[in-house]
């Protein structure tokens, strides 16, 4: 169920020049960053904080955020009126999400929070890991969008172990998303659902929030092949029930903030 534009989304009355697209993995942040980059007067890096020296307390295997000074240095060097970047926080960084959010609050940037249903995130992540293809631009139709291709879960393919893996994934994603949503109390905040990335009305509201003068145009080249993700668990209905239960909580936690 798509999340309606949150009541706390703030349509900026003043021009906000610095922003970060903050999200978990596999939610469409690259697509949104590319769409913004194609807009006159906007610079949006696909991952300005990737492969840089991480904050000492954060995991080395993925750069979630660097020092606050690094954020400002990057954004302020842009000649464009509005500048920003992706900031991907993987689910495995859930234990340090509070510290990441403290650094974000200190950065005083506008936050664009991008979310996606848990089932879609999970299937997308597992297939990207299997195929080593992380962005759909590298091939027009993924080879896994067929019902007879099972989801390549890390766990064994029995329902109990897959269910445990899915539960852990859902809890971690929800922890990160809930913390990001709470930033609405401290920073200019705007929520975008994955399903609305190419929606003209949603992009118009995002442009107003970021103070972008030109219209953000949908990038139809980034539209992906859609498929019924539930088909991958057709023989494991109990796993689908886990997703359904957690998704209900996921939606409620986002709306509560």
C-alpha cells in the first residue's frame, strides 16, 4: 500500500540548496538521483559518500556516512543552485542508525526519504547479489522475472530458515526506516514512495520541497520491468505471511513519525 504524502512533509518556503536522498538498499535511489541530475540547476551525485573513509565507529564494509564536514564540503563545491547525493544505509547498519541520524541532524541538510515495500526490497536485493547486476540500466529485462526462477535466498530453501532470514531482514529495514522518518522532527523532511519515483505530481511536490525552479521530469528510461514478486514464494505461503505482517507494521511506523 503506497504511503500518502506525510503530514510532516515540509514544502519549503525558503530555498534549500543541500539535500540527501536517505534510504535503505534496493529502493530506487539511483533512479531518483539520475532523475534529479537531469533537472537544470540540480546536481545529485549517485553516492558521494561511497568508497570514502568511513566514520570510525561505522562498519568498514559499507560507507554509510562520513564526517559532517565532508558532507558540507562536497555540497558547497557545487555550482548548481541545488545539490545533493544519495546516502544509502544498508539494513545491516541498523545497530548504528541512531549515531548516523545524529550526524545527519548536525549536517542540517534537507532529507528526502525514499522507501519501498519489504518484499520488493528483499527480492531485488537477493537477485542483485546473485546476478551481480545492481542497476536495471545494465540490462533491459532481468533474467529472473520468470515464475520458475526461485528467489536466491542466503538461507536454505526450507520455509523455516527462509522465514527466519526474512524476519531478520524486515526488522533491520524497519529499524533504519523508522529512524530516518523521525528526522522529520529535526530536519526538513520529504517522503517519496518507490512507486511514485516517476509520478509527475510527486515529482512536482519534491521540486517544491527542494526549491527547484524547473520541473522535474519523469525519466521513463528508468522504468523497470514489473512482476508479481509474490510468485517467488508461491510454495512458501508462510514466508509471504511474514512479509505481510511486517509490512503492516512498517507502514504504521512510517506514518507515526
